[in-house]
């Protein structure tokens, strides 16, 4: 579905006291979306249920960021990420996403939960857009998508390492 | 959606029904049968609508109850998934979902923030965006608490660092001092030992010297008394010599008297010789006279011849006496000379004896001095010997003390090491506490395989003692390894786990994996190790 949407340069926003909430199963299929999510993304919650979370993925997002996100979730770590999402109509909206595993009573991971908050625009402008732009260029510069991802992921880790002890620390220092 | 109209859904059919029934009753009273029937139908429709609305509400409320029950049990995965319901049911559903979302967000945020604190990460704060009311206040409280914990942990770290460095420098000083003390004690002990040895040998020598001096003193005493004896003998021989000189002088005088007597005899003999000559002449004269007198004179002639013979014999005897007297005189002169010689010799002897007496007296004085000096020397050497024995005793005691000091310094040194070790262990335990708790939180499993440790300075082999998803304990000594050093562990080909050294102790060290940098392969490798070991 996402491939059919042509990105626009229009930005949509949501309120600072609002949270975009979604839950997915282990494969990233949406199992719950709140009203704010539905409202900003332009889908009904019925449409979102069962859809892959990548339905709102924006082509400006480097794949390395999602690799980092899924790697960390695989370790059962929470992940913070600044993410540029795309609405049904191709508009974009930036979020500061916090993704955590959800556990059942036996402690087994049964899915993932994401809360998205309004991001600091300064961080988006000064850090994320340049970094993501660079990663995206790295990914695009390789004919083989796998090589591109490896190169851009390596670059992402280098950036993290050069700035802070860990990715989390870097994110919280911004 | 939340119009006041939609909220009247629950009561609107009832009101319509009641109004219709009231109208119908009025129509019956007014005997308007058809109107009554119509209103009854309206009331029935209203009742049916009410029933339908009630059913809708019941299922909506039932879902709400189910979701609330789940939330009440702490299950924040449950939501009302019947979206976009009309009326109050839809509002209720959204309200409950929103409530669940906010509480869920708070629970996830607060537990993540607290989990970060548990893992000694203090940068993680609850994001207050989207939180309101009590949740926002609780978030602020938790964040403030985290700030406080961070400050305290930092202060604690600074304090423990200071404490560690202070204790280390104290212990270093203590060990250095005690080593210095030990060395000094060793030198002191050695010195005392050698003093003791020397003193012992000096004591022996001094005892020898003392007994030698004693013997010398005795000899000097004997020499002194023998010198005194010699002095007596010399005195006696001097007396004898003086007596001999007197006697020799007396003898000389006697012999000189004898010589004078001999000369007087000579004079007498000369007189006799003169008498004898005159006698001879008289005899001769007598003979001549006798011859003239012839025979008468013959007898006389014989007497005259006899007298002549006598005179001749007297002359001969006096000649002989004169010769003898001359011999006597020469013998006397020789005797006088001899006696004079004897007297001279004896005088010489006397002089010599006098000199000897002076010498002997000097000798007596000297031997007395010697004896006294030697006695003093004997006393001196005995005092020296006693003193040296005292020194020897002190040296032995000093050596004993030095051994004691050496033992004490060794004990101090060992205690210093122990203190240093204890403080180090204490601080490691103190700092490792949170990491250990993390290991308990993250199942830690025994390993035992060899891994390659890629450090800043090179590669080393180490044994992985145990491992969890968040860290590992390794056994091995790596040169220059330090806390905070970044390493990479490789336990399988092409898999590297970046990590940071958190503690080092007794040939073991603990690392925390840099989770953000772990590759998918590394995570799978770690999970494989943990799961396999747990299954076993």
C-alpha cells in the first residue's frame, strides 16, 4: 500500500499532550491503534488493524534506523527513535517514538508497543534530517540493498560511538 | 461524536415510549381508538428501539468491563478493539482505551526509567509529554528521584574514588614504611648480630688479655720482690766491699810497716856488718900481734883466727840477711802494690755496687710502677670485658628486637596488603552491586569456552566464566586492562560483542555488552548460549 502513495512535502502535526499509540504482534502487524494514530495517519482503526506497521513508513527514513530498532527490540531493549512517518495522503509527520516489548504473565515477549510523542523540532532540523539524509545517501549509493544497509548501519554506529557511550545516551543527550 | 443528542440514546426510546403510552391512555380515555392504536405501535417501536439500544449498550459495557477487568489485573495489552462504535459506547470505548494508553505509557516509561536506574544508567528519564494530572506528577517525582539518585551515585563514586585513592596511598605509604622499617630492622639485626659476634670475640680476646695482664702483673710482682732481693744482696756486697777496702787499707798499712821494719833491720844489719868488718880488722891485728908474740901468742893467734872466721861468717850472714831483707822489701813493696791494687779493685767493686744499687733501686721503682700499671691494666681490661659483655647482651637484645620489628613490619606489610585488598574488594563489591543485580535480573549462565578478547592494545585469549545477555565474566590476565576500557569479545567466528570493562579482580574481569552495538549475529549467539545453558 505504501508504495502506491506519493510523498508530499506537507507536514501534519499533533498536540504535545497527545500520544500516538500502537501495538503490534511479533511480526510488526498492528494489533491496536489509538484515535490519535488513526486521525493523523488518515486511516481508520479498522483499516490499521492487522496492517504492517510499515504502512506509515516514509521513504525518507533510512533502513538502518529500523534495523537498529528491530535489533534492539530483539534484545528486549526499549528503543527511542526520531521517525518520519507518512500519512495515507503522502503527508509526513515527525514523531519521537518509544518502542518497548510487551510481555505476557510468564515474561515472554508477545508483541511490541509504541508511544509516539511530538519531537523537538530543533533535534529534527539540526540532527536527524542531516544524519538520516547521509544514511539514506549511503543506502542509495549501493546497488545491492543489503550492502547499502550494512554500510549505512555501520555509519550509524560510528556516529553513535563518536558522540556518546550508547545509542540511548546519545538520544537522551539531544 | 460526543453530541448531547447521542448521549440521550439510552433514555430517548423510553421517553418516546412513555409519551406514546401516555398518549395512548389519553386516546383510550377519549375513546379515540385509532389514535390509541397508533400510539401503542409507536410505544412498541420505542420499546424495540430501547431494547436494541440497551443491547448495544450492554455489549459495549460488557467489553468495557472486560477491558477494565484486564487493566485492573495489570494487563495493559488489552484494549477495546471494537472501534468507531456509535454513541456513548464509542465514547466509553475510546475513553477506556485512552485511559489504558496513558496508564500504559506511564507504566512503561516509569518501569523503563527505573530499569535504567537499576542498570546504573541515569540519563533515562520519564518523558512527561502526554502525561497529565497524577501521572505527570508521579513522572516528575520519579524523574526528580532519579536526578537525586544520579547525584548521590556520582557523589558516592567520587567519594569511593577518593576513599580508594586515599586508602591506596595510605596503604602504599604504610607498606613502603613497613618495608623501610623491615629493611632497617634487618640491617639493625645484622648489625646487632655482627656487634654481638665482634663483642663476643672481643670478650674472648679481652679475657685472654686480662689473664695475660694478670700473669704479667704477677710476674711484675715477682720481679719487684726479686729486684728488692737483689737490692739487699747488692747492699750486702757493698758493705762487704767497703769492709774489704778497709781491711786492704789496713793490710797496706801493716805491710808498709813491715817494709819500714825491714829497712830498720837493714840499718841494723849495716851496723852489724860494720861491727863484723872492724872485728875482722881487729882479728887481723890480733893475728899480727899474736905472730910477733910468737908461741905465747900462739893460742891467741888461734882465737884471733876464730874471731876472724866469726867475723867472716857474720859478714856472710849479714850479707845474706841484707839480701833477704832486700827480698822482703821487694816482696813487701809487691804486697803493698797488690794490696793497693786490691783496694782499687774493691773500690771499683764498691763503686759498681753503688751504681748497681742505684740501678736496682730504679728497677724496684720501675717494677713497682709496672706492677701497679699492670694491676690497673688488669682492672681496666676486666672492666672492658665486663662492658663488652654488656654490649654483647645489648646487641643480642637488639637483634631480638630487630627480629621482632621485622616480624611486625612483615605483619604490617601483610596487613597493609590485606587492607588494600579488602578495600579494593569492598569497593568492587560496592560498585559491582548494581551490575550483579542486573546479572540476576538477566539470567546469567555458566559458560567455560575460550574467547578472543580484542582490546585497545591487542588480542588475548580468556575463558568466559559466565554470560548473560547484558554482560559476561571472564578469567584471564590481560596486560594493561583497565576499568572502562572498550573491548570486543569473539567466541565464535565472525561474531564480535563490543563491551566495556566494569570490574577487574583476582584474574577475573566483568564486561557489560554495549547493547546498542551488538549485531544481530552477536545477539543470536548470546541468546543461543543463554538458552542452551538454561535448557541444560
